[in-house]
């Protein structure tokens, strides 16, 4: 038997779930395939900007706490405190939030197939064909449109001709308990490798997350950092340290005839922090608009689907280019430079500026109008000169 549907979505993270909900609520048939049994269960700090609640007010039902302050450490001793009057970010229950989106998609008629491992995928001029393994059997799916929301480094995207992000980061995170902390704590410098940063984030009921993020893989998976933080904050380990990959730059080609990439697989992630929930969902909304137009017109050409990239680029392309520059700049600094910049930020009025958690280009622009610009190397100076904010 072949399951036939208007749209087939592979992957039920924030991108896949949101795209499915938006498309199914318009009355189109949607089938979602995910290899997991528990959707939404992925390594993530669950921090989103406060702007998230403006676009997706339902997120307010899944907020552990609001964040208006943070402690930033360098070499585990130098402290810079950021304190704002209003909430800057939200720490959310990511897993149940994504499950809720998928549940709403089901209410609109979408079918969710879990524990499906896609083994074959083919996009032709006329249809999309997919085979998936379930309980030792092969299932077949057929659709007019394919949305791949399969996460970082997906081989499925490569199978149908997409080139993925050529730059990546690696994250390591551990669940902790008995944590007496009500602020987000961020770390750079020793004991972390150059270019890495770490965090200890409270969630709920004395629980939290401890992790690190950087370009290169670490042999001990960040366990030594977790142990240092355990001594500092006196928490207990609540689970094994897990690792995951994160794209640093967005892919050039996000669509082709009958197929689109959404979320991590498309590199729709903040290069500065590796966060992707908000960007993934906004990108899914854009993809859903283009899919609806294609289904209504019954035209599935690459020209129709190219509207997805055009709309996405208009909103996100420059923001992510600036974010990538900011990450490259941070990775170029030695610890002495980091401390000097933190001291400057502490003494200047830069920290008093509005800092939006999900949109970093404005604060990067403001920072490089100051003495921070003097820390640029020749190659980064060239990159900086090519950024559009420097030409306005």
C-alpha cells in the first residue's frame, strides 16, 4: 500500500512540525515521518527571544522562566553582569512545545508516522516517492511536494541533489539537578578551548542544563567543563552528556522542483549561539506560504519554489551573514582580547543598548562602531567591509 498525500514532511522538529501545521490548517493533506518515538526530544537549551511570544503566543504555555539578566565569565573569574528591566529571552520546555505543534497539525488532519527510517527518496518531474522502514517492513509514500526538515548533516538532502552547509559547530550538553540558580551563566576562556563558550542554564524545579559549543570536536565531550561547573554551582548530574552537530552557515540552494529544505538541514540557525527554534519556525511559515501557492496553482516548478529562497533571504540572509562574522571574530580572539573587550563593554554604555536575543546584527553593528573594531584582523576587516550594515 502507498500512502498518498499532498505534502510529505520528513522530520518533526520545530521546522517540520510548524510547516505541517500551517499547511494542514489550509486544508491540504500532510504526512509527517520522523525516526523518533518522542518528537521534540533533541539536545537544545530551549532559550528563545521574547519576540517568540509575539509570533507564536502559544509558546507562553511552555515557559519555564523569563530571562532579564545573565552573568558572563572569562577564565572562570572575570564577571560581566547584564541586567535589563524587561524580559529578554524565554527558557521553554522545548520537547512539549514541539509536541503541541505536531498535535495541532494532527487536529487539522495531518498524519504523524513515528519510528519511520527513510531508506529511499526520489523526486521526479511528476511526483515525490519515499520508502521508510517500520517494524521490519517497507512502507511507501507518494506526494506532490517534499519538505525536508531532517536536521544537521542529513544524507537524504544530499541524495536528491542538495549541498549542505560547509561549516559546522559541535555542542555538548548535560542535564543537571539540585541547581540553585536563577540566572543564565555564560563562560569563555579556561578551561574551554579557544572559540568555545559554555553555559549553565536553569530550567525548572532545581533542574538545568550545562553545556559547551564550538567548532572542533572535544575528546571528553565536555565532561571536564561539566565537572568544573558542578564544583562551582554544587549541582548533581542528572544524565549522560550528549553531543550534536550544528550548521554555521545557511545553504545556497534551499529548494528545487517539488522539494524544500527547512530548519537545521538548511542551515537556518544563529551562527553566534547555535539557536534555531525561532528561525526554524519562521522559515517554516515562509515555506508553507510557497507550498500553498504551488498546490493551489498545481504548478511545482523550481521557479515557483524559488520564491521560498527569495522571501527567506530578504528576512534572514544578512542577519546570518553578520552572525557568522561575529562568530569568526570571537574565534579569532585570544583570552586577553576577550577580557579587554569585556572590560570595555562593562565601562562603556554599549551594554545599555537594546539587545535582542534572536536578532544580533544591530548590536554587532553598534559594537564595531566603537574601539572593538580595532581588534579586527586583516581578513576579518575585509569581511566586515563587505557586510551590508557597513554600507548604510
